[in-house]
């Protein structure tokens, strides 16, 4: 997928699939079960070109953790370059895991 097209319907669907795959892999490592994330604040809006991508990670208990990914970081991640995307997803899962254990 070309990085510049994640703001289109097909491009965003591809990005969602890749982010979900990365997120579930991280969650499985931590023993965390996930529900489907809420994308773009559940507005059904597409990201703007080079704009941020937002998702809310949801646990079966209802706990939620919002994540906003910078457009430049998303583009770098899609291109396989150094990016903070995986780290941000990991931090969000850690925050959920910490709240879950209380």
C-alpha cells in the first residue's frame, strides 16, 4: 500500500488491517484480550492526507485507551522505516493492563 493513500477508503481499510495485526500481536504477548477498536472516534471519517489516525483500544471489560498516531509516523511505519507507532500501541496496552490489574 502506498503511504499517501491511507486517507482513501481502500487505503484506510488496509491500514486498519495492518494496525490491528500489530496490535493483536502485542496484546497476545501481554496476555490481553481485545475487542474491535474504535477508529477515528467512531465518526466513520477518513483521515486527512498526512493527517493523524486515531483509534481507541477496547477491552472486553469496557476499559478503553485512546491513541492518536501522527501522520508522519504512520507513513514511516507503512514504509517500514523507524517509527513510534508500535511503541505508542505498546504504551496504550500497558496503560490498559495496569488499570485492569487494579
